[in-house]
């Protein structure tokens, strides 16, 4: 039975308003909030909504349409909006908004097209990853209009024992440069120059392969196809083989939750608990979305797992440790 066909439970979201929330079926992700005016969300209601995010990992606000200033203020109810480190992704008037778009605005390119079409979690390649992501579509394509998610609590719980043993108490290495998108300022530079410059701006970082959530204490698998390039304490080829086996298991269709976008949807999710991947846009169709990253004031994780190995240098091609995974 698909997630969409299972029965949801509808409960009041608050006692002093018309809002309701449809809870996901047991074992599913994604609560749906209806009847909410984001402009009227106060601190008390925002805290309740955050509880839903931490518990159900993803919240879908239905029938919401927000202009940029109201959208930023709604995000601010949940924490501090991020300003992305690369300005070419910024909304021209509101740098808090990260624009993914293949549409020219008055003949001018705004944002970057085709972002996030690989499994990842936002800002995984920095020392302080991004806890929450809010996303609002501005133009939806006519055909495929989806974002996919994988529940990383479930993945750690169901991962085969031999792979769990390879990852437990081990740090993973994450790096952004292989996902860099060429900018006009890169003209006349070689690929090696571009990668070296971006690599200096975003050097490899290490995080535990298994995180502990700061609110629920859930254990969460934290490696991704998009940014994870190695495992500490493993040789390069051996680490790649372990990661490939993890990704092969994790990306099976039965593990993927698909959100099909409707007009008026705004999504808010917890990057600690979910990996996500943008769907492809059919050739010739327009697509624009506004993303706001949010720091919720909590640590991204509360432990580097008990008994973890001492930190080791990142494993990179040609410089791997001879030790075994």
C-alpha cells in the first residue's frame, strides 16, 4: 500500500483558530497543515509547528501564497533565515531567498537553474549544516512537479547489519566542489582553477555518520550521494564501496517519499532527519522556487557518537589510509 493511500488522522492544531493538521500514517512522514494564515503565526503557534516538524520531519502548509516579505517573516518565526554564501543564488531584493529558476525576469537571469537534483541535505558541506529548509514554488512545471525525501531515522534502523557496523562511530567526509555550478566570472578559467578556488572556499568537513537529534535523541544516518566523498579510517576505494552499498539500499523506491507539488504549497522540513532530491523539470517547461534556510538555535546534533574514533585527516584520492573499514 502506498503512503498516499493510507489513512491520515486530522486533529486541531490550536484551540483558538480554524487550523487543522493531517498527521501521516504510522511509519510515514509529512504532516499537512490546513487553514493557517502564516501572517498570524505568533511565537506560541510557531513552537507548536516546530514540534510537528521535529516529530514528523516534514510539514506541508496547504493553500498558502506569500509575497517575498511575508515569506521571509514566516520563516523568521522558526529561527534565523540564512543568507546563502554564493550571491548568484540570491533573490535580487531579498538575499534571504535562495532562487532556483530557469526563467528570465525582464530578460535577466535570476538565481540558478536545476538545483539539488541529487540526494543531499542542505549545507552538509559546512561545519554548521542548515537545520531547517522552507520551500515555496513560484512557477510549477506543467508535468513533473515533485521533490523526493528519504527518512534517515528509518534508514539507520533498517540498514543491513554489516553496513551499520561499517558506519557506526565513524565520521564521514563531505565536500561541495563537485557540485559547483559555473558562473560568468569563471570565463577564461580552467576547470582545475575553478575547482581549486571553490575548494579553498569550501574545504572538506567531517560529521558523524550517525547523528543524534537535539530534540528527540533519534539516531539518524547522515551520508549522502551529493556531498559525502569518503569515510574516516577507510582507504579511498574501500570507503567508496561502503558508501555505494549504503546508497544502493537507501535509494530503493520503497524508501522514497514523493511530494507532488500543488499550487499554494509551502514546505518546511528538518535537514537532520531527511535527505531530499529535486525532481527533474521537463525540457521547455518553466520552474521557479524560493528556498529559505533557517537556523533554529539548536545544535545540528548533540553528540559525536560515544566511542567514536579520534578525528582523522580527510581521505582523498591518492592519499587514503591503508587501514580497513
